[in-house]
C-alpha cells in the first residue's frame, strides 16, 4: 500500500520530527554511556565510541536530508536512517553487560517506517527488529547456557506487539493522508471555482454589485464601476447612499432585503452634467442564513447581488437583430429594384440632356446622385449573399502583398478630386505572399481607406497605411487614422450587418470586409492605437488590422483561380 504524500509540508515536518528524535536518542545514549564510565560501571570504550558515531550520523542526516524525506518505497535509501538505527540498537544490546534492555528503542525506526513508508517497509522493519530481539535472546542463552524459553516468549510477544502497532500506525497514517489529500483537493477546487467566478464576473459586459444590508458595496466588477462612476474613481468598499445619483439602486436593494425575494426594475442613473444612464436592474439574495441574535456569529451574512444591464446596449442588440432580419428580406427587395432603378437612371440621363434650365438640371443631378446611392446600397445588400455563396465554392490565389497594396493605394489616390489624398505608406513585407484574391483585397482596402478618410484630420500623417511581417512569419496589414475614438456601443457592433453610426450608411461595408477576410482565412480587428508622430507627439488613432494566414502552397502558374464578387 503506497502512501501518496500531500503537496504541503506535513510529511516534511514529520520527517524533521523523527530526525530530531534520533538526535535526542543519540545524545541520551551518549550521556548514559559517558556517565557509566565516569562512575566506573563500564570500562569498555567501544559502546561509548559507538554512541559518538551514532550521534555524528544522526546530526549529519539531520543536516543533509532536512529538505525532504526519502521515497516511501522500501530500498537502500532508508539505510542511513532505519538501517543505522536497527544496527546501532542491536549492537548496543549485544555489547551491554547488565540488566539494561535497549530493545524498546526499536520502536523509533518502526514508527518512522510505518508513518513515512509503505506497509512493506513497515512490516520489514518490524520483522528485522523482532529477529534482532530473538537473536539477542539466543546469544544471551548460548553464552550463559541457561534455559531462556521465557525470554524467547517475551521477545516473541514484543515482536507481535511491534507488528500490531506498525500495522495500525500505518493504517492511521494512510487514513490521515487520504483525508488530507481530499481536503487539499477540495480546497484547490474551491480556489479554482472562486478564481473562475471572479474572472467571469470581472469580464462580464453587465455590471455586478454585491451589497450588504447597510448598502455597502463589497464587490463590483469593472462594468459596474463604469456605469456608476462619475468623474472621480471609486474605491471599494463604498456606500451607495453616499451619492444621490444612486438613490434608485439603494431603494431596490432595501426592498430586496425587506421582501427577501428577487427584484427587477428599470432605473435611471442621473450623473450631474451628463446624460442619464438607463439601467435594467435585477437583484438576488445569497443563501446565507441570519444569525440567531445571541452574538456568537454563527450565522453567515446575507448579501444582495445586483446585476446592471445597460439599456442602451440592450436596445442596440435588439436593433441589430431587427436589422439583420430586415436585411434578409431587403436582399430579395434589392434584387427586385435593380431593374426599375436602372430604368430610372437611364431615363434621368436622357432627360438631363434636354434640360436647359439650371434649376431643372440641378434637380436632375439630385435624382442621379440619389439613384446612384440606391444602386450602391442594393449592390452591397446583394454582395452579402454572393460572399456567403462563394465562401465554400471558390479557392484562393497567392498574391504579392506589397505590390498589390501599392497598386491599390495609387488607384485610390488617383480617384480623389484633384489628387488631394495623402498618407504615409510603409510597405515592410518585401517578398511576402498571401492567399487572397486581388479584387477582394482591393475592395477590402478601399473600404478601410474610405472610412479612414471620412474621419481623419488634415495633417499629412493623419492617415497611415502599412504592411509588416512578424518574427513568427505572420503577414499583416494596417490602416491607421487620427480620428476620434469610437463609442463603446459602436465598437461592439462594428462588424455586424446593417449597423452604422451614420444615418446615410447602409452598415454593410465592414461586415463585408469581415466576410471576405474569413473567406480567405484572414482576420480583421479594430483597436485604439497611439503613435508617436514627428512634431505632434503621441497621437491616438483608430487602427484596423488584417492578419493573413500563412501561405501553405506555392504560387500557381496562372492567375487568380476564382471570379470576383463584384457585379
């Protein structure tokens, strides 16, 4: 039966205790032998020399092996401790002349083997001590020539007691070890559960507050702190009643404690000088029982857990779902309006040729501009279906990234009225090839450049286009502009269909960019990045980064292997 030692220092403390006990026994034996020689009761220096050697051996083992006990299995690694003890006590018993009996000292190595070793080691040590005791009786009887049946019987009974004690001590040690292991596993599971719960709460998009009956906030995740905070930071713990802005939350928590039932309500947090924040609040009570009022603290405290849902986020999510449903329907509608829209545009072009009045020509141009806008929206809606259809039907082709980006940038700059578009272009992916269709990359990059140009500043370095290769061999593309930071509610839905912060946008551009990236095994993401610009210092900006997948096949001899999704 093998004992699995716990990971804590309990066995090390036991090991230290046995080592210290051996040292104390050695010093006691040394003292007794020295005292016997001083009183002229013994004239043989050999026992004293053995006691000195035993004391040195126990001290050396105490110093050298203090860090960890030996492995519990039986083996030669137990000879410096159990083996030395058995040999020392047996030799002292054989050399001693008189009535003193050293056999009770065999209990020390037997206990050591039973607690720190396996059952085999414990029984083997006990058997060795019993055989040594019987051998000593035989030795005494052989020298004296007397009948030692009674001494044999006493040695046998002592050995039997040793066996029973060794077995029981080992079983008790095994039991305590298993209990301790179970306690440690439970503690580890509880700690892991607490860490997981804390991590989940910390990363929840909804706010979480934990309050006591006095309205003191014991715990709050970052989302809750952001919803509650005003201009100054909040430090835990704090009272909800310390600010009148949170009066509605205080009342809801008090009602929860009073009724002892979950509550739900929509409240407004009114921050001075700011727009009110609408929250949907749900509360629950923990299962802690109240104390019995005798002041002994036997009952656990009951707490109120409050979940704060931002109504703006809920409304935005609902709006996105509605628009997504409408988008599926609008795809069919867009397909149906293309032909009538083409007829309107053609008729307006013919009509504009015959108009001479400037006011009428201006109206015709307005019709043409809005018809073009409708045509673009219809194409974007139809592109969603095309992209989804082609994801599993078309392969990809290898593309030299820097050359393709340089060509797309030149074409995009040339399309600007008067060639006013400017940017800092840094192409650092020399020779890197990516698996992407050239026309899809053009559409992806033009869309990102158009978005950046819409919100960028007027400085020459307000727009930056760059490519790079990481140390791991990943190829990337980034479009950065010094526009204002995006609102958090907008950032969460950037790549969702039919979501836009502008009323005149269809909200499909970034969604199609994401679909194109996913189709080719690439990824696109947004983050706020601060760059050090010459003459301007650190400037924050919006960065859209594309990470291409690693190339897994050689470049084909022919061109692109699939059609584009443009009509």
